[in-house]
C-alpha cells in the first residue's frame, strides 16, 4: 500500500523502515530536512511541505502522524485536514489524550475524513521486534489499514498460544487489535502506560532493597552484598516476574552495575496522569499506579517544602534533629 508518515523521530523513522521492508510505499515529511533526506536515501518518497506531502499520496490518502502529543499533533491534524477530502484516512500514532481523539474524529467526520487513533508500543526496538498497536476508529477504516498494521505488528512469532484462544477470532495474537470507536485505542494505550509506571516502580523498589541490603545500619549477620545484575538475569529465566521490562533492567545492570551515569531524574510523558484522572472519573481505586506517578514527581525535586514542614513538626513535638548532610 501507499501511505505517508509525518514525523521522522526515533519511532516514525523506524516505522517507515519497517513498512518499506514490508513492501509498502511511504511518502515522508519532517521539520528536519536532514531526517527526510536520510529516509529518502533508504527508499522513501521525500516531500517538502504538508501540501506537497498530501499531493504525493494516492487515493484514498493515508497519512500517519508521529509527532509529539498536544500542540504539534493538533496543528498537524488541522493542516493536513485542509488538504484532504472525503474517504481519506488520518492516523494519529502518538500518545494523544483520548478525549482529543473524540473531538478530532467528530470534527473530521463532517468532511468525510476517517480519523484513526493508534496507541503504539515498541519504542526503539520496534524496527526489529514490531509494534504492539491498540487501535480506535471506524471499523471500515481499520479494515482498509489492516495490511499496514500487519506489517508493523510483531506477528505471532514463537510465543506459545494462550490456551482457549484457538477458536477465538481477531488479530490480538498478531500484536494489534481494533479496540472500538474513536479514542478507544489511545485510552487502552493510556492505561497500558499507567500499568507500566507501576511495574517499573515495583522493580525499582525491589532492587533498591537489594542495593541497601549491605547497609551498616543492619546487624552484620543479615548484611548481604548482592549481585544485582545476576539477580535480574536469573529472574529472566523461569521466574513469574519475568518481563521485557526486566530484560531491559538486566541489560542496564550488566552494562553498569552501579548505574552511575543515571541521575535518577524520571520524567512522565502524560499517560500516567491521564490514567489517574480516568480512574477518578470512574471511581476506581488505583493505589499502585498513583503512587508510581507521584514517585516520578518526587524524583525531579530536591527536598520539598512539605518535607521541611514535616521535619519542623518532628523537631517541635519530639526534639528530633535532622541528620547532618554528608560533605
């Protein structure tokens, strides 16, 4: 099939490469002329502007957007819509807020343009491993795009089949699903990322316990000088806590056991916050997910004013004096 890719960052560029490997023809555009030139040298069709980009697409035009969520995505959707017409398909494969998808879909429906939201997981490894995709939008658009999704997805590979799925229809085993109407794809990806926060935090806290198992504050007979890289590695092999996140943790610890090149500053990309908001809207308790998000906030601060208040109260009611800082 012929389609276009707007945005040639790490994800967009590698998705373009995977699509071309699968025999698709891809028109590309990006704010960086160098990015366009690089991908064009690998076989993509270069374009100089969004108008030029749309003009080089076949009908129905299929444009996949992989730019940062928020303003950049909104501006790109609106600009592309000016050059597209009824029957064309506009895909947002970034991490947009699902309510924005609903609004855009309703807006574009008036022009007969199909809007499809694709929650995409795979990161920098997706070129080789494939991308897990959670897709929202019109069923007819999903069906048109199926060859594209099939190329980008991991496929069944050597993962054992889940018992009981033998008679079930659908594409889930191939690594992509149609979740439902507009917004549902990004809604599912949003919760996926919220869960990811919780899983990452659980691993992080567990390994922090291991790191401090040799503390001088502990009785000598229960101090353990543990090899964290070996623990991560052995858990990858037969443990119930094995996962791709653990694979990546094992890789990092093998490369740098003390992780000395990392500051501990942990950003959040938005989906964790939106997951908590959805839980509030639904009155669903999410103790682990909310704690994981708040820990990321904490990682980006020095001691907060709240902690100073706590310290002051402890000193006033019990005479507890803060320990002196080292150095």
